[in-house]
C-alpha cells in the first residue's frame, strides 16, 4: 500500500472534506482517505502501489475548483 500526502490551498470545512473523501474513495485502487479537522488543508490517500492514483486524485480535486499539490508520495 502506498500513501500520497496532498495539500489543498483552499481551506475546507468538515462537510466539504467529507464530500471529497467520499468521492476519492470511489476512485479505483484508492483504499482509504484520512482527514484531520485540525489540518483542513491536508489529506492522506492510501492506494494500491502498482497504479498511478496520485495524478488521478489531483485531477479529481482540480475539477472541483481546488488547487491541490502533492507534498509527498
């Protein structure tokens, strides 16, 4: 299992973060999305190692009008 740490420039409330979490969990090969209400700009996305999920996640978030960056992978 691999993890990508994503920072989103916009500050998101708990409801919006929850909606994004649910959407990302529907991305093929994503197994978990971790959020921390104390860090409303950040998320960790766990995915199967042999698939190019990080770029897919970035594209999904960008299509929602957000400005995400991969901080580490």
